[in-house]
C-alpha cells in the first residue's frame, strides 16, 4: 500500500535536507542525477526482451565475468548521468578495474559514488529481478581529482547508500543513516513515490537465503548453522524456510521487509576457489549501511562489515546480513567452530 501522503523521492530528499542548515544542496543534486539514471535503466530492463539488449558482450569485467549487454548499458548510463554535475570527484564501479575519474572539463566535487550497476547479471535473460547497488562517501583528499584513498574508506563512513530492484515494479530504497525509506516508480508519471516509509527489519526472521549448492565447500560452522535452521524453531514450531533468488539485491530486499538472513560464506574447501565472492566496496558496504539503519546487522562472520578497512578496490568478503538475532546466531556457530568447541 502506498503512503496516504503523496511524497515523491525528490520532495523527500529536499525535506531531509532541511534538517541540515549548512547543507548546500550538493547531495540533493547527486541523488536527483542518480535517480534519472535509474529511471532510464528501468525503462530498458522493462523492454529488454523487445530490443537487442539481452545476452552477453564479447568482454569480461575485472572480476573475470562475462559482461552482459544490460551491464554495459547500466554502467554507461550511470556514468553519463553523474560525470558532469560538479558533485563527484570520482566514481568506482564493479565493472571497471580502476577508479573512474571525472572528465577534465568538468568541476570536481566533494563526493564519491561507488556502485554495482546491475547486480544479478546471470539472471538478466531469465526475467528474474535484478538491481543496482550504490554507496556515497565524502572525499578525504583536499581537492582536485579523486584518488584511491577516497574510495577505500570503511563502510561506516558512508553518508548514504541504497539500491534499486528492477522487478514486477521498480523500487528504490535508500538511507542517509537516519531511517530507511522505499520508493516505487510510477511509470505513468515518471516519479518515484514513497511506498515504504521508515523500514524496520524484524529482530528475528523466518527464512534464510543461501546457495546450498555450495554446501560441501563451506566450513563446519556454516554447515552446522544451516542444518540448525532446518530444525523446528521453538518459537514458531516450524523450521526456517529457504528463500533464495540468486540475485543479492532481490534476496536482501525481501529479507529487509520480512526478516531473515542472507549468507554467502567463503568457499573454504575448494582449493581452486578459496575466496569469498561478494565485493566489499560495491555490495557488502552499501547493504550493511542500510540494514544497520533499519535495525539489523551485517558481518563477515567474525567482524562487523562496516568496520572492515578496504585494502583493494575489488576486495571480496564473506557476507552474513539480515535480522539481528539471525546474524548473531550464525556468528556464534562460527565462533564455536573456530574455538574447537562442539557445534
């Protein structure tokens, strides 16, 4: 149900700006430019089956993954919407190896945008929900072009974060740290309208999201935790339900609204791929910022995600994110395993 008070995203951002008397409107301009890119991407996603935009390109990104045509489109539209506003000093994207400079002819601002232009690329051709994830930082260097140290900041230093789900409807969720709000795109008027004010994730969920096809590669603590979730819960008298879409932003969105836990642990037993999968800068940090603002938690299993100091642009981390009770319980299982205690 839509909120009875008709509020557009732009109006909501402007109203939030009034809480900061010294604000110059730069962040407001940033969000308005970014919203335009999301609308354009949403339009292309919705008509993807009718135009030559489905399928793969002949390129691989820095992650070694095949670049889909919609990946490239989303990357291009976000860059072109954000490069000339005078608000950013640089950008960083999952699809690009190095930081993305602002073209020399444009003014350099005080913010940094990090983003995953199209999360869930493997689902594009299957008509499954996909999305965009983004985070915003203030620069730490004094002026001029942005540098790597501007991007490699702890997630707790983000000033805003959000995501967009392109599904049966297009929903944008964002936070500046003081509440999480969701807006649904009304294509008839071309506006994002407030549909989910003040989102709060339940303290404990009833479902979990994980790729159980990787079960044999997990550490023993993770295996024991997932097995525990399949047992009858004392409170609900039911086991946790498995709800896994395979698109991080879509799985996270569902759990944010209804409660639950998403986990993507390290691949611990396969010597060919011992590393975790998800990217700290573009995926884990923005979503961790959001879930904490909504009353939840995000962890590597041993450390709060927002406290991890990035050391590389495309650094990967294990991610356990969702309802506070569920994340804490997973960390307890992992701690007992690492201590050699019975699990």
